[in-house]
C-alpha cells in the first residue's frame, strides 16, 4: 500500500524530465554565443530545480508536466533553430539576388 503523503512520480514525468535534460545538455554543447544561450535557457535552469525541489509538496499533474516540457525544449533548442533560420534566410536572399 502506498503512503498517501508522498506523491509518486509518473513515468510521463520522468520521461519529460529526461527529454528536457537531454535537450538542455545538447544545446549547451559548443553554442555559438554562450551568453545568448545562457539567457535563452535561464528560465529552464531556474524552473527545473524549483519544480524538482517542490515536487513532494506541490506535485504537478501529468498534463501540466507534458505541457511544460515542449515549452522548455523550445526555449533550450530554440536558439539553435533561430540561428539556422537566419542562416537559411540569408542564403535564400542571396539566391534571389543572384537570379535577378
């Protein structure tokens, strides 16, 4: 019988935590601008420990955990995607100029 005072951690919550940490580590490997990367992931770096330390007293629902995870992933991986979009946008502009 489970103790009702200690909430259990669901598999979905553990999977979300693992996905967030993996993307956070991946995005931190040799970013082009470390300061920009740090500012992009600062909300994740501050919220993740807060959620982990308060999990016993204020457990999040599975739905909320699943909704927060993509947001954290977009914040952590978003800087790399933004750099890629700018790069390909410039290539596209150069190609259009070359065709004129």
